[in-house]
């Protein structure tokens, strides 16, 4: 076996491991955010995490704007706008729809990327079927405004995947991400800040700081690195593992026993994830 044959396989495994670790951090972050949500609401919790994430990444990476090309800089700014908008839109959808319905609708974004950009439609379609079985959106209500928010979040998620890879390909490295996150924090501040600023206490600020590390700082960095190694199609398909991880986290941490439909869904998305990992090198 030649070195050129080994490296894509290694890169694919590394990228898949980074993506799965990022999804696990997301679910852990959501699980431990319950107290913060009780204090300042869903939108407020999203805002304070994004704001702190922007500050942390900017201070840790200390990006030099002069080192970024004009194209890389504008791509990073666009990524920040999309990231902040996606987060706030999804929170607005969850406020009007059952979580399963909102999650299934939002997953249309990465699924669309996987179908359009991929050479094999089997894995994305298998993943989509598994996510439907996991989330069972047909059991929930269908508030038209909530559906519109979720579909808009899906478009943003697709753009997030494409822009994240583009920023990495421009050679910006983590500097591009360190520019995008403060922009996302500003977007969230404009949308949710005025509504919750009066409810913020020192305890809330400290809790938000620690939660920002778990979600979104670590997951976004890992996703950024994963997209340097995976195709957007493979990454979009691997994202289908997140609902399965959420079900498993609920079983282990919250003792929420899934039904047979959820178990079947987990099987489908795991199979799709394995298929995407085996053919997802860039």
C-alpha cells in the first residue's frame, strides 16, 4: 500500500473522530445548560455562550487581520454572521416546535449538502431516514412560524458547513475562526441581548463562561479541523450521528430509555456514519 493511499484513510478517520467528539461536546453542553436556560431563557443562554466564545477565541488565538487576505477576512465575517443567525433561528424554532420536529427540519441543511455535494446518495438518504425515526417529527405540532424558523436554520447550517471549509481552505487557520466567533457574538447580542441583559448576574456570567468552552468553543474548533480533512458530503452525513448521540446521552445521564423506533434510527445513522467515514477523504 502506498503512502498516498494511507494518508486519505488516516485523514478520514481523524476527521470523523473530530466530528464525533464535537457532537458529543454539543450534547454535553446542552445537558449542563439547563440551569442557565432556567435563569435567562433559551435565547439568552445561546447569546451568552456565543458572546463568551467570541471573546475567548479572540483572546486565545489573537488573530492578526493583516495576516488574512481580503477574501479570507470576508469569508470569516460571513461565517460569523451565519453562525450567530443559525443559533438564534434554531432557538426560535424550538420555542414554537417540539425539539424533534425542529431538529429533523434543521438537519435538512447538512443532508442537502451531503446529497448535492456527494457522489453517493445512499449514505445521506440512509442518515435522513434514521434521523426521522429518531426524532419522529410527525408526533409534534406544526406551527408555521416555527417551521419557517427551522427551515431558515437548516439553510444557515448548510452555509455554515460550506463556509467553514472555505475559511480553512483560504489558509486562515484558527485565525479565521477567531474572527468569525466575535461576529457571531455580535449578531446574537443584537438579537437577544436587549431582552435578557437585565437578567444577567455575576453567577450567570461565570456559568456562561464555563459553558462557552464546552459549547461552542471546543465543538466549533473541532468541526473546523474536521472539515480540513473531510468532504462536505461526508461531514454533512456524519452530522446525522448527533441525534443518536443525544439519545444515548439521555439514556446514560438522564435514564431516558429510547423506544424501538429510536433504536432503529440509531442503527441507520450509525451505518450511514460508517459509510461516510469510509469514503469521505478530501
